[in-house]
C-alpha cells in the first residue's frame, strides 16, 4: 500500500503580520517572497525597488518640514530681505506642474508626494514675502488666485496636453527662478534670510529624486527635471557656503 503524499506547507515569515504594510509602501509581493521567505537579500532588482521606495517615503516625510525653517526665519526676522518673490513664483510653477503631471499619469504617491507639501510651504513663503513687503492685500489675492488655478488644473476640464506643457515648462522655470535668486544673492553680497537648512535639504532631496523618478516612473522628463533642479539648488547651496560669514559680520557692524 502506497504511503499518502505529504502536502508541502506554505512558507511563512515572522514578518507576515506586517506583510500588508510592506506590500503597500515598500515592495511587490515577489520581493517580499525573495527577502523574507527565500532569504535572498542580495536580489538586485528588489534592492533597487526597496531603496527607491524608502528614499521616496523619506523625501516625502522630510518635505513636510523642509521649508519650515525658512518660514520661521522670515517670521522671526519680520523681514523677507534677500528673497525674490519672482523666484518663489517660478518655483511654485515648477512644483505645481510636477504635481499635476504626476496625478494625471497616476504615478505612485511615493514618486511625487513631496510636491504637495512643498507647494503649501512655498505658497506660505510667497505670501510672507508680500506681507513683509507691505503688500498684505496683494498677498491674500495671490493665495486666492493660486488655489483657484490649482483646482482648475487638477479638474477633468484641463486637457492632458496642457498638463504636459506645464511639466515641460518646469525646466526653464526652475533655471530662471533659481538664477533670479542667485543674481539677487550676488547683488546683495549675502544670502539674506535664506535658510541654510531648507536649501541643503532641497538640494539633497532633488538629488535623491533623480534615482526614484527613474526607478518608479521611468519617465525621462521627470528625471531630467530633477537633474536640472539639483544643479540649480547646488548653485544656491554653494553661495550659502561662500557668504556664510557675511550676515554675522553685517549684524555686528550694525550693532
């Protein structure tokens, strides 16, 4: 008499209770199986996915507060000296274009989510520049018009070619916007109320986004946008280092 065939039990892992969370935010099921069932922690494609997802989530979490030091510095000084509103406006155009383009293409939130938080903080900085420049009413009007345009842009009324045109315009908008700030810093001979923490975090975030945009979206236009953004952010970061001791010297001279 033949012995009964033993059915192979499904493999399990101690991380099974967290499987839903890991599959939602960090990796596909095939990579979960490779890492935690087969213990193959050197699977290169899965490592790339995990690194990209991890960087994306880290960038989003960092973006929640990346411009807060800049906002607090403006409010503490009650001055927007050294900041260009035109530069902020062009940066806002680029951020909004990236957000609209990503939503229209159904890219994962981990690939673009920081744009939402950067947009809200950049709008606040734009308002504070106008407010401390004595144009509070215009600042309020700026907020109303901007959010009205965003609602229109994200609605089904806006055709896809318009959204694609906005994303394509990101590169010149980023370059011109950052160059305006660079020229302002050069003419002033200092970086004014620019926050070093914010500038360096933006530089690091845009560098990381080059990898995540290639890995998660495969969109060359998105990747090129972040290459341009990293170069421009790096230039402003270099100015901050160059003018590092200028502001303390100016304050001491005034006192």
